[in-house]
């Protein structure tokens, strides 16, 4: 199930607990980030073992537009993660709605 930027901002503002992953590249993350843990898409497969403890938790993934995070979402679901949500529109939608 996907999540939009308004729902994501509400979760952040409310201090809700979730695993937040940015799958963009390092240079994109350095330019602008939402405070998520950086795990570039190419590294997701090898990072899955580090994320094992979060298989039952809500995991929210994002990228620039939602395409790469959609791929990461699929990889995590295939690895047995139960609640992986992709941020629709990604950072572009965030900046369009909230600036930055």
C-alpha cells in the first residue's frame, strides 16, 4: 500500500514510529533529504539482512519520484517484509507541497 506526502508529513509531525528509507543516490540525498536512512536502491538487496528485525514494522520507502522506491518496495515484500509503503511522487511531491 502506498502513502502520499500529506500522510507521511502527518506521521512525521506526530512522531509516529516507522522505518524510513531513502533509496536515492548519495548526491541526491546530500542536496535534499527528509531525514530517512539512506540506502541507495542498488544496495537494498545487501541491506535486507540489516533490516530483518523490521519485517513486521511499517517500512516507508521513498526516492525522487516514486519509481525507484517502488522497486525497493517490491524487493522488501519479496524478502518477507509485511508492511512496506512507497511514497507516491517522492521528493518531488514533497517539495511541491511543502517546499524545501
